[in-house]
């Protein structure tokens, strides 16, 4: 929904619902989203963030009938599509995902074609006057980035998609943006790393020359086309795990001219003082199908663990004062989780910054972990839970 006052459009990620193929996401879309709209925006249009796995995107690209069915459903229910989550390529629910969520990464044809398919769907289904975004991984899992040749391959494939987005804009009039999402333990991890990559690779003169050749446009147009079509998703949870000052990080992106196509409201677990009680409760969160990247601050030094279990082992080997921030998306309206807290303060900081200086046209709540959260955090059903999150963000921006 349009928040007005230049604050952009707010919705929630349908990644929280079952959606590993088109039948599943269609069922989730038609079952849950109208109920959320009825409570949150009964008299206004409601924006939709659609989870499309590669299989779903291929189904929609191949079938005008299915795309028309989707458009009719959105129109009949006073909804509109403005963003797609194209991060997980394959199944994401009910099975172990871990670091495979980044595969195939951005050096592959599979990732490139998947993203192009999603762009085609958005160009057909998103309404006129919108600039829809594609949420995509941070290029690759950091341990698998073994040299500059890998980075060059990432860039080449992103530029190929950018060239397609240029052609798509000329053909359809829709401006689709590719939004790369930094995440702990990935090639694009911190805001500084992201700014460095964009400046020295994606927004470089060499990249503009390559895009000009791929898209058949002058280099002078390629520079602006890159900034129009390639930007970021800023997930507040991810950058809070990195101990970043969120307002400072957002300003760095603004200063570097890197568009934030989507500002994601998400909260992580924050353990100000690690102790046995906190670890005992954290075991409930560790038993998950997703990665639980944990950044430890101890004696002024930082150590990253891929999963909570690795942090537990480090604590057991050498107990003592330390702080942890863990990549588990918990409800954005919560601050206190008993023996520890959440990084809700980072969301409050980001929304305060956004309210004073709107940084994105798209806001999205992404708490996709409802299926693995402890029962104590599940108050009501999934519709109640989603609506409470949306209402909390609305309240912060009121």
C-alpha cells in the first residue's frame, strides 16, 4: 500500500508462506493475502511481494493464461505486484537449506535466466507507473569466491541481465530493477563491501562500456542505465548482525549513488551478554533448516560463525564475556526475547532515517521464519502475525 508523504509502498514478503512451485504460491497468495489486505488496507490498493522460485517463474513465462489469471486476481482484489523475491532458486520450505540458498550463484547461466524470467513476468504483471524490483542474492557464498575471476564472472552475468532490463524497458515501458541483497558470510556482506563492489565493478567505466555493447546503447546512456536498473536490497537485519550503524550505512549508499530498491524491515537476535541461560534458550533457535550466521564481539574483536552451533562450541571451549548477533528473522515488533533481545532498535533507526529522508520507494517486512520459530513467539495465526508486523511498521512511520 502507498504510505503517502513520499514514504513509498509497504507490504510483507510472501516468502513466509508455502511457495516452492507455482501451485503452492498461488494457493498461498489467494488464501492469505486477501485476509491481510482486509485488515490492513480494506479501502485502498494493497501491494504484493511475490515469491517466485525458478520453477514458478518458468511456468509464468511459458503461460500467458497463468499470467492473465494472476493479473485478474490482483485486479479483482484491489492489489498490485511491485516486487518479486527471486533469491531462493529452488525449494525453501520444509527441508534443509543452509548455504545452498545461494546456489546457483551469480556466475551461472541458471541464475541469469531465472532472473530474466522474473523480469519478464514483472514487466507484464506489474501496473503502469511502478518500477518493480527483483530481490536477488549477494552474488555468492563468500567461501566460494576464490579469486578475481569469480568476481568478474559475477559482474558479467549481472551486466547481461542489466542489458535485458534495458531492452525490456524499451519494449514494455516498465523499468525493472535488479536488487542485490548483502547478507552475512556472503561476497556482498557489509555496506562498505557493497559500495566498493558497485564503485569498482558494476558502476565502473569498464562496466558501462560492456553494458553499452550488450544493450546496443551509447556509453553515455549506459552509466545512467546501470544506476537505473541495478541497485540493492537493504535488509536491516543483515546489517544489524554486522554491527553497522544503520543510519550511517544508508547514508553511505545515498552518497555513493547506489539505489536502495527495497528497504526490508527484519530483526535479528541480539545477545548483549552471552551466558549459560541465553545459550540454553538459543538451542531452540539453532534447530532450523536455515543458516544462523552469528557475529561475535569479544574483547573488541569480531568473529563470524556460520551457524549458532559453531558459536556454542567456541563458548564451550573458552567461556567468558562476549556479545552475539544472530541472523534469525524474528518478529519486528518484539524487542525482548527473555534472556536476550532483538535488533528492533536497528529497524527503528532505519525508519527514522527513512521518514526524514525517504531512501526507497519499496518497504517490505521479511520475517519468513514463522515455521521454525518457537511456539512462544507464535501469537495467533499467520494472518494475525503478519498484520501485527505491518501495523507496527506503520506506527513507526506515522
